[in-house]
């Protein structure tokens, strides 16, 4: 099984003051299921030592795991994220996420942001 929801609120932003960029996908702007993909703009030595010099996934419960996406595909308004076993367990997401994205502009935001975040 996969954790599935419809993302009616999608945003990508960069916060230089807080040193991160993020893609947020949520059922509603301030409620419901949510998945954020965040990444530091500049990793420091501590990030590298802790293995946090990559992106992290954050759900609506503020559960965080670093890394975890093994494959992604956005096709026909459906974003599929396949996760590692550890990420699936931590996020209680089965084998991954299926996020329905009906808005074409939101699909473009996601398609542009993911390669930048998942490098």
C-alpha cells in the first residue's frame, strides 16, 4: 500500500536567512495530510558528520527522515514517490506516497523543484 492524498496546496520557496529550500505539498494550506521535502542551501561540517547533508522528508506530524526517496515520477497529475524501507516505516507510508496533483501549475512547481531538492 501507499500513503495517498490530494495536494491542493503546493509551494516551493527558498529562505536564505534560515539556510533552506523546501517544497510543500498538502491537502489544504494549513491542515490535512502533508509532505515537505527540505534541503539546506549550504551544508556544514555537523550536517556531514550526522549524515544530514541531503534532503529531508517531513510529514504533517513533524516526523523527519533524511533521504529516503528511491524513485519519483510525476505523470498525469499523479506524483509517485518510492521510499526506502526505513523511510516507509518512519513515515508510516507503506512503500511510498501517491500524491494526486490536479492543478497544472502545481505540477510544474513540483516538476521543477524535485530535481533541485533531490540532487
